[in-house]
């Protein structure tokens, strides 16, 4: 395994910033509901956590602590954020109106695969999170499983995959196997998972727990548009859907891929494996560097671009790519408007249709972009 590939894997798992240096002394502007911030376009603020200060404290706003937060999603009523707090092996909850942070499931500092209620359950590297309004679904990446959390009760169960067993097998529930599942999204009937170690996109029927492979071929990493197993990915990370199409942040290919769910046809929407960079342009004329988390409001895609420390925007209908916030000039934690803001290896991203919420992983914070 070459050094760059190893670095990218470590970076993707938030174990290394691959040489970036965060500005932990930057000023922290916090979000307040009803503030002037809410009308300032593309302004970045910090909703919870403190840059460079890792921990597991439940508290309000910048008094709360996270440790390498990765995936993030928003509740159907848009009042609550759920965060896969990777370094703490917990699932956290943030009330957006107040910034109050609590722990919904898992126990900080304890890794494991136990099903249970709330803090009696354990996780091992929770990476991404999705919701259908009733349940949360988590890619428990190091245990190679997909976990389910009942929001109302905090009951955690294992939906698919077998803890400690690595593989590409399709099957039902624990008979199926995964290899480092990272991204997850749902259309409320099925879950779609980027099975990064297998370089495949998997589909899970929520009610039956049947797991199938939608696109890509296990063990055949690469870059190829095509149908189903004829397509190739290279460390697919984030994934989102509008119900008809899946959009995948193909991390090591520095590209955004598009999959038609009904046919399994895979095409490239933006970026190209032939180039990595930060160029804004149209389609394959644009360049990315480590695209990771991805979300959609139905009209646009928003990408947390980990290795450029930026948030990018893609107009779905045209493929036009622009940089919404942050700058590839260097990592940091500054709040501000557009390119004046700084991120440090952002991984997760979600939207409530008005604002974007970003898990700014190596800053141990949750950021908000109007």
C-alpha cells in the first residue's frame, strides 16, 4: 500500500489530518437563533463544541465537547441534529434552537458491539448516520455492521452485518457482510451504504433486512462508469439520495458519482480521477480533493471536501461546481463569510433546506452555514 493511499485512508477515518494544522486560537462566533447571522448568506458559525478541545461533555453550545464527529443528519421536523461521534463511540443529539447537546446512545470511551438501550449499547467507530423520522441508522464502521436506533426509546439493535466479520456477502441481516461501511442514506424504504473497503454500493431493505449489491464489484477498486457491477469506485465515502438517484462522494477518485436506483447505471456528475484540486467549473472540468460527506436539498448537492477543508456546491441540473465556504489555502477554525471561514478536515454534512450543518471533524465542532 503506497504512502498516499494510506494517508487518505487514515484521513478518511479521522485518525490523521495528513499534515494539516488547525488554528485552534481562532475566534469562535456562536450561532444564536434569531440573530443577524441568520440573514447573512454563506456565513459560517459554530453551533456546538470548541475547536481543538476534544471530549465527551454534554452541555450547551461551545461548552459541549466532541471527539472527531463524523456523520450528521437532521430530524424530519428540523429541530434536532444527530451526530455520529466517532472518537467517543457515541451518538449525540443537538437541539438546534438552543445548541444543547446530549448523548442518545453509546458510552464515551467504550468500544464494542453490544445492543441495548441508550448508554448500555456500545459502538465501534460510528461513521455516518441517517434517519427516516422514526429510527436512526448508523454505519458502525470498525465493527462492519449497520446499527438501528429507535429515537423514542433509545433501543439499539444490529440491522445488518456481523460484528468482526469482514466480507462482501449479500444476505439477510447478520448473514450479510461488509468491509468498512462509511456513508449511509435512506429513501425511507431502503438504506443505501457505501461499503468503502469493498468499493461497492449496498442496498438494505429496512423491513426485511435483505442486503444486496447495487453497484461496483467487491475487490475491484477503480474508476469506471457503467451499470451495476460493471461500474467501479475507489473508497466511496458519503452518499445521499433524492429518492430516485443516489449521489456518491468517491473519495479516492476525487469525483461525485450519480447512480440511478432503478437501473444501477453509474455516471460521473462532477470531478475526475485524472485531476485533484479545487477548481470551480462545470462537470468533469471541476476538481475536488477528498470529497467526503454529501447532502442534497433536491436542487443542489453540498459536499464536505475533507482534504481541501472546504464546502462545495453542485447544481444538479447543470453540474456547475462552486466553493460555498472555506479555503483550500489552509486548515483552521475561523468563522466568517464564504472563503474567510476555515474548516479542518470536515467530514459530515446535512441540510434542513435553509442551513447546512457540518461535522468539522478535526476541529471537534459542529458548524452551521446559512
